[in-house]
């Protein structure tokens, strides 16, 4: 009898454990890839494109972003809390060479081989625009340092006795350099340095001035939808030199936009690493995609689908044939 009772108790225990284990939620087998979102449109587009490929051309991955300032996200990569930075303006990061040397940042590939950034004005400010009956406003303005003579040309609407220069976005590494430049050239004596809260706000201020044929001077960069649509001129500056640049005394370097990763990422997702090594676009492609975003008001995810369908041949450059086919099969089901 006792033996039967013990067997019954054992059976009940086994059954109970089986039910309990079966009720536990199944753990996800997905590997999550986290990329930086530093706030600008072209990076958001590249993130959407990478998400489309990683989640639908491969098995077992999820893609997410870390939304923060450039500085915070860079430090997160170094700590292995964030995996990749797609469209990384590495020359703006003073610690970049040291971080690579120490192995905290891994160079994965070149995303865009041609880019530019600096202080821009609309072309009509320098040359006028007869078709719009706009006379030249500052025909002798050529270099950033020349702006000291033109504060009256670029008045601050809120304080017309001073000029206005639009800086970069707060939290972007470029903004630190630009403000140092603003002080170095003595522009702080007659200008206000205005930081707007987002890329969209900065570009809205430029577009509003451009549509009215009014003067505007401030930070801009390429590739963007706005430089693809508007005729803009970047003011000249002293030739780039690494130490002087960090003090705001030279032009930004003409740089390749890179994909960089954390130290841990290559071992975490080697097949995604190979995709990112081959993942290249270019200024013309990016400007086209960003113009599509602006014209259609599509989401970044929708723009990514549109872009890949239009430029299907890029898939064979980015992916092994089996992964390219898998993504094409997925895209065939998308409207």
C-alpha cells in the first residue's frame, strides 16, 4: 500500500511539473540587433532599410534602434550596449582613432563614399536669381570668416540688431565644433547662434527662407533631401587639420560615411556583419530616397520597400543569392 501511495505521489509530482513547465512562456530564439538613431533622416532611412533586409532576408533576427544623442550612442557602442552605427560621421568624433585603436569601435564598411558638411547659404544670396527677381545680397561672401562683415544681411527676426546663424542639432557632435568656430571667428559679437531642436525644424527654417527668397546661413550637410532639391553653396574654410578642427579652426573633412560596430558584434551576428560589409549606397541614392520621403510623406519603412523594389539590383551586391531570393519573395507580397 505504502509503495502504491509513493508511486502515486511521484506520478502526481511529475504531472504537476510537466503542466508547470508547459505553462512557462517560451523564450525567444531571435537575436536582436540594435542600431543607433541619432536623429537625422538619412540615418533613419538606412536603419529602416537594414531592418527590412535583416528581418526578411535572414532567419532569426530582430532589429531595433537606440534613440539618443550622437555622443550617448557612441558611448553605448563602446560599452557593447548598442551593436552598430549605420551612417556614422566618424570624423566628427574626436576619440574615433583612439577608439578604433583600442578595439572599442570596429570599422565594418563604407556606406556612402561621398559626403560634405559645413556652413551653407542659398546660391541666390551670392549670385541672385533673375528668374525670381532676387538681387545678390552678399556677392563677396566666400568664406566662413567673411561672415563677420555680413550680420546685417542675415538679421535675427527676434533681435534684428544682430545676425542669426543656425547651428547644428543639440547633441550632435558637429554642434560642438560649430559653436567653437562661431566663437573662434568672432561671430559671437554680432550674431546669435541658434540651435533648433531637430533636423526637420532646421530644414523647415531653410525651406521657409528659400521659398521667400530671403537670406539664410547655417549648418547643412549632404546627402539630404534638401540639398538635393535646393541650390546651396557651402562657404569655404581653412583646410582641414585634425587638431585645429577639434578647436573649430578648420573646415570639416570630406569624409566617407561609415558603418561601425561594437567590439562584440562580429561574433554575435557574423552573417549580418557580412551583409553590412557589402551594404553600400551613395549620396545620389540617399538624396533620391529622402526626396521621395518628403514628396510622398511616406514612412521610413515604406520608403525602404519602395527603394529596394526600384533598385532591385543592389540586393545582389549586398546579399548571397539565397538571401536575396528570400527578400525578393517577401517583397513580392508587399503592395
